[in-house]
C-alpha cells in the first residue's frame, strides 16, 4: 500500500539523516522494479530522483543515443527525476580492467559527445558476492579504479546525482512501463 511505501522511504531517509547528518535527495529502487504509480509515493516522501536501468528506458521508447542524462516523469502531479544506469558499467564495475573502463568514458565523450553517464548498482558487488572482497580490496581493483579516475580528472568528472540535477537540465519527459532490469524481466516469464 502507498502508506507503507512512503513509510519505508521516510524511515530510511530518517536513518540516513541521523547516521550521516545528511538528508538524501534520491532513492534506490529495490531490484529496480518500476511501476509508474511509485512516482507519487517517491514524490510524497520528499525524494527527488531515482535510477533505473537502460532496459527501462528502452521499454519507455528512448533510443540508446539518448540514455545519457536524466528525464522527468510524473504521477498524480508529483514529479521525479530518473537517471538511466549504463548496463555496460553495471557489468564492468568492478569486473572489467580499469583501463578499459577509463577508455570507455573517454571514448564516449570524444566520439559521441556524451557529457553525462550514470552508474548505480548493488553494493554487494563490492565485497559480499563470492570473490569480490578479495578482488576489490585485497587485489586492489577499487583503489586502482579510483586512482585512474583521479588521474583523468581533467577529462572525467565524478559528481553526485544531486549535483547533476542542480546544474544540468533534464533531457525531457518519460513514462516508463512496468519493468525491472533485464535478467529480472527474463526470470519472471512463464517457464515454458
């Protein structure tokens, strides 16, 4: 029920305010399960944005060339900004070679003129999934990645979603059909 959705969002926001002395402006959708009616719940909670996968944007009729940036959606008069998370980055971070990821960022900017690419993913990939603790920390993948971003700071700027919505206008309006990330959409199909 909507009251429960809003309660969960407010409970988490209150926790983050108390724990980090910071009011969150966005939310993470569990399993990135999207229903358009959730927009009014997000808006009523006071949150401004969320992030979904490029699969959602494809289902909403957005071409791959327009995945970069964010859009606005609406339900019951409540507006929410939606970022499109790159599938390439979801699979590449933290598993691809750091140099390949840096090249990907640089090539997007140079070849396609992309100024903004969003990334959001489950935190379990950074130490909870089997082998990821060793890979990310003991083998140093995460440190190498952050160091490479820092070394390329003149070409690659890392900013928060809040900074984006404060400084960059949305690309347009979108209405996304009920959906989730690509694998979940396959798993929910009938067995036959």
